[in-house]
C-alpha cells in the first residue's frame, strides 16, 4: 500500500511541476531576433576577431543592434558589406 501511495504522490508532484514548467515557458518566452541569424549567414564565418569581436556571431549581434559598422569586418568583400547594409536598412527592427 505504501508503494502505491508513493507512486501516486510522485505522479501528482511530477504533473504539477510539469504544468508549472509549461506555464513558465509560455509566460516568460523571449522572441529571438531573426535578423541576427540572417546577418550571421552573410558574414564570412572565419571567426578571425579582426573586427574586435570574438567571432562572427558577436559581430552580427552588434551590427543588428547598431553598435558596430560592417566596415569593421575585414574579410568580407565589398558586395557582401553592401548586401548587409541593405538588409539592415530594409529590416530596421524585428
């Protein structure tokens, strides 16, 4: 009888905690800015650090937030830099 009570209590606690986690995932959801992924795809992906960031993902985040200029990316070709500028001008905010 004790085993059944213990199992029942575990299922009840598990269900309550699962419901709380489900509610928290909906209530505290943070929408990701897709522009960062788009700009990251345009960058060369060398992660060289020549722009002053530890990698291209850091550079993409700063470009989207307006903290950096695409001219800092030394390995990017001129046409890619223009494409990034154009994309950011066409998509000012998510």
